[in-house]
C-alpha cells in the first residue's frame, strides 16, 4: 500500500487535458498523458440474447464494430486509440466468452498497428458480479470467483489495461441516498466502499503484474453516477449529487493506493481529484457520452481529460454508418481540437470548457480546477478512508455555498431549501471509522455483512 500525503498537481493552472505527471505506457506503443488527448471508444451489442446459439452472431457484431471504428480512426489519422471492451454480465459469468472477444479485438488492434503505425491499447472492464448475492459476500463465493476468473482470462487473452466498476458498499449507499442520509452516505463510501476497493485492487494488481499488463482504475459509477441520474430526473437535489461526487473520490483513490496506475475509468467523474492527488492520467466522458446517459457535465468533463470517451454506444445503423463508427468520428474531432489547443493556448480552451458548464450545476463545480485542488488537499490531509470522505464532503459543501454567494453558481430554490439542512447533518457525522461502522450496523445492518469488508 502507498498512501498519498502530497498532491502531484497542487496548482490549478497545471490541471490540464492531455498532460499527466505519471504517464502510462501500454499496448502497441501507446503513451497516455504525454501531451495528447487520445480517443477511447466504447461500444456494445444491440438488443440480442447472448447464448451459445447466438454466439457466432455476437462475434460477428464485435468483428464488424472493430473493423468500422478502426477504419474511421485510420481515416481521421488519430494520434492514438484505446478501445474499451466493457464485458456484459453474461460474459463475466462465462469468463471464456469474454476472453474470446478480448482476443478478437486485440488481434484487430495488432493488425491496425502493423498497418498504420498508430499506437493503440485495449482496456477490458470486467463486470463486478459480486452484488448478485444479497447481502453481498464480496470476498468469497461463486460471484467473486467468476469475476476473478474473468480478469485472469482477459489478461491472458490480450487485455492491455484491466478495469472494473466495483460495487462494494453500494448495497448501503443506495439506501442512504434515497433518504438523503449524509451520515449513511459518508459511512458507506468511506468505510465499506473504501475497504472493498482496497482489497479488490490488491487482487486485480496481482493478476495484472503476473501477466505484464496495466492495472488501470476503478470508478464510483454505481454510486455518484446513480446520484447524478436521480438528480437529473428531479428525484433528489443536484447539490446532494455534487456532495456525493466529492465523497466518492477517496474510495476510488484506494485503487491507486493498492496498485492501480491508470488510466482511470471514463465514467469516474471524480477523475480530476484522482489526477491532482496521484498524477496518473484519467479517462473522462462528457457530451460525447449522451448516447449512453445525460449529464450536466458535457464540456467541463473534458477540461483535464487524457482519454476522451463516449461511455458506450450500441451497434445500430445510423444514416452515416454504424453508431460506433459515428462516435469514433465524434471523439476523433474532439481530440483534434484538444490537441490543436495544446500547441498554442490550452488554458484558454480548458477555461472555456469549465466556464461553459460551471454556473449551471453544483455537480460541475466539483470538476472546477480550484475546487478540485481544495478537495484533493483535504483528502490527503486525513489518515483513513472515512476521515478522507468526511473531509471531502465538508469542503464540497463550503465550495457550493461560496460559489452561490459569489454568484458564480445558480442553485434551484428546491436545492437551496435542502442545503439549509446540511450544516446540521455535517455536524452529526460520525467522528471516526468505528462510530461510522456502528452507525451503519444500527441503521443499515440488514443490507450488508461486516465480515465481507474485513471486520
């Protein structure tokens, strides 16, 4: 374990797209964070039953998708390319299926490199099946064995980067989120999720190192992106989603304390905080991910990106061509703009990306460079996951209030009413991890097993 006690990037002006202090070398000659923003294309199947009878059709889809996106990438002369293969649940439940698709994609990327010289890499994201058990067992059982074996076989089959969207602590976080229970939210993220990420990434890193591949990064997608989507539907305050975003950073940081080296996952909107603390390159998604979900972070998400992703798009036909090919073009042109700006005035473009979203959403404020540095600094000033999470949410709240007072952030009346209750809720947060665990056992004990988190 390595604990971060100082910031890799302490000056907001140095938080910029395409540049990371700790570059990642992977795949076919690809260097991430070395001055260029690289497209990361992600795709999935159209509606289809995945079984042995349809397996040839499934493989044909992935073959045609790869051919089309690689053709578009070569035509537009991208400076590099990452393909992310996000396994579907059945592909992790049958790890050999996921491995077969991994091998198929890797062979096409190898041929692409030989023919064009364009550096590239394959990220494989394994599904975290462990919440199939109720309550989740996490560290044992069939669901964990399938998940672990999927990493093993994917690494053997040609994955260059291993990632996951881990779910430990989500069984409690979801409940606390619905009640806007800040104590439950902070405890589930800072105690349960933090401990699970730490344990899980020891396992993933061991597999990655044994096979000579990169242990990429995690994401709080199942936590803060859930909050973001609920807020987008008016089901909870957007300010609560913003606080949740900040609070999710320590649990994602735990992956890097236990072996991950980046790039982080595209749906980890906590990525800028991770980048400030660790210096590793990050993948981000914004307007380019509208094919998969909506968000209030369309432009600002690109301000510090090293990989620029589309989240995921189904292989359906559009007027121009297949949807994956069309989104490959979208990403390529976005990256062309990033990289042209890098040659002249990157700060100007970065600040435009930030300013264009900032006033409309407290969630966007969590990605603003100065706020990122403040939250990151508060996190490294604490000694364990719970205290880091508690510090992050306290700084996030103060940042929202300050921005509103300075009239740089619009907050809806409904949010303002809820924010009035936050100081008392923050004052009532458990003081340490042991108190937080006791709070969870009393209030949410039916949803989780303490032993699954090493207690």
